[in-house]
C-alpha cells in the first residue's frame, strides 16, 4: 500500500503564515476588545476574518432531528474500527458505510458488524480519494473521521460540503487557517462539525464540571489539563500506527500536538466561549530526548526509525490566559516513562480538585472550604456520587463495556440523542477550534522564544453570552420505532 504523503509545510508550521496575513489584512471590528494584560500584549492581534454575505453563526443552532442517525466512518485503524462497533450499538443509530484506504480493513469492520447482528455497511476503499465516494451517499447523516491527523481538515470540510454533520478525532485541523475555514464552512453549510472529545464525557470530568457550575470551587482561578501518556512502545511498533504516521510528526515540528483531552474538560468547566474565552497562549518545550533514548535501548539498528531525527520536545507546556484572567496549564508528553494522566485539575477561591492521584477508588482527591480543614486531602468518591452527571446516572451500566472507561459510549450516546431529538450540540465548531488552536499557536510561540501569542476569537464576539454546554438537563433517548 502507498505510504502516507509528506505533510505540507503549512501544516508543519501550524498555519502561522496564514495567521499573519489575517492579522495584517483583516479588520477586527467583530472581535471583542482585549483587556489589558491579555490579547493586547500578545505577539500578534487575533483578528477574525469577516463573514461572507449571508453567513451566520452556528451557536445555539440545533440538529434537524432524525428518527435514525445514519453514520459513515472514514478511517478504520485501531480507533476507527472500535468506534464503528460503538456507533452500531447506540439506540437509533446505524452504520451505513465504512471507508479506509486499505480495503481489508473495511471488510474486517463490516464483517464485525455482521457478526454482531448489525446490517452490513457499504464498503469504500482502495485509494486516498475513496472517502469522497462515501460522502456522495444520501443515506449518511453523520460522518465520523478517525484517520491520521494530516487528513482531518480535508475530510472534515468535505463532509460539511457534502451536507453531512461531522465528528472528527483530535485535532480537527493543525493550522489556524484551516480552523478558520472549518468554522466558516460550518456556518455556510449549516452543518455541525465537532471534535470527538470523549474525555469531556468522563465521569470525573462531568462531576467536576457540575461542581464548578454549582459554585463548589468559589471563583475559579486556574486549571491544569493535558495528555501525559507513555506511547514509546506503540510509536516504534511497525503495526500499531500505520506507516508510523504518529511518530513521524515528532520529526516535523515542535508543538503541543495533543493536549485537548485534558484541556477541553477544563475549558468546559470554565465556560470558555460561554462568558469567557482563551485570550493568549505561551509555550515552552523540553529537549527531545525520550524517543531517541528509547530507540537506542530497544529498537534494532536496521529499523527505519534510525534514519529519523526527533525535534518535538518531550514535554510541551502551554500557559493559556483567559479574557477574565484565569490561567490554564495544558501539557503534552508521549515520549517519557510515566503513568498515564490527563491531569484534570481545577482550583478556585474555595477549593481544589485533582485527578489521577489514586487517593480513593475514583483516583482523585479534593479539598474544599468549609467542608475540609487541616490541610489534608480528602477522597472524591462522595462528591462524585453527589455530583454524578445525569448521563452517567442514566447510562453508566451500558457504558461499562464501552471504550476508555465508558466515556466513548457516553459521547456516542449523547451525540446520537442530540441528533435524534433535534438538540443543540453540547459543544460546537467554535469550541473545537479553540481547543485545537493550541497546536498551531504553540508552534508560533515556540518559534518566538515562548512569547505570548493571541488566540483567535472563533465566535467573532459571541463568547460573551452565557449559554448551555455539557451541563445539560436529563432527557430520555427518543423511542426507536
């Protein structure tokens, strides 16, 4: 099979050149004025390109409402295959088409669905453009994209232009120009494109969000999230990441490639784009030592990786300041020996929550006033039960067999429910673009020696309004007829 093509320079640079053109050539009249110490002091002004005539926001726009959600899947590697099975078991959802450049993968996934008693989906594959044939189908409402990162933007935009909604694995795009284009394409086509951010639906993350919105933390001041996952063995595997696509990104750029799993839940708890917004971002990175060290110790000398030079720092840290003066620290590290963590920490004037600490069966710990005193951490289990989100109360037993501790099932169930019931999605293209902007903005900041760069306002000023997000109200799945 053909190898994955080289990544265009504009992707490696994270769209920095295009962003400079936007800042220089577009007015910022539609963006809210920056406060002192936030966007006004950044390396570049974050100017929003003007909407085309007749183009309107997708904020608070509901799905149309359909009896059955028909899903087409593009990308059937490890993640795509498992998630395809996941879509097929959600009430009122059916997988009608699957696609991968490798036809044997489409057959494997189709055979799996049939073995599970599901209808056999149409199969597309064999070329890099096979997904375009899938997009022509009229029996698809939602396109789920789980291909390597470099294809997300093109395929996500293609889904919108074909009149489908899209759920895209992380990130939805790697360049600022691409993120803006996805926002504009969603607005023009009136179709939603969302990041398939399953971690927003984690049980602890949703309980933390409810606690924050209930005022348990007092005034929120800071948060800490990210993706810390020792992937060294998988990165050097010859079978896990097809054509070594994910390891090759470490040869292309210094960036925070994948902080969204921890960043998004913190942003949701802070009501980003719902009364606050990301204003500036500054990034730092350690030297790239981990992958080369692992290769030296464990990889045979004849392996193709010995021709590679790694430039991505082991730990990349982004410090994000919000318009209301809050701080978020977002980290990415997949090259170091360490236990898994998304960090998931939130703090305010009256207390703090920290995840992945192993304090009790939830893996988290907490300290609140006036409940606690004596400067000693307490277990989180009682609070998790008190603030358990209705999605987990309702679907916890069904979610137990789902991937990633059940949050895959919860995310898929909720997307299908929203589409069938005609609801506004829990998060939208503006949230997805803001969360993923850490990728190109970290490139720009690192190239500038860690200086702050302005975060674009993808909402074009609409972030100031309060609106619902993940703190939804209980609702049954519409009956399947």
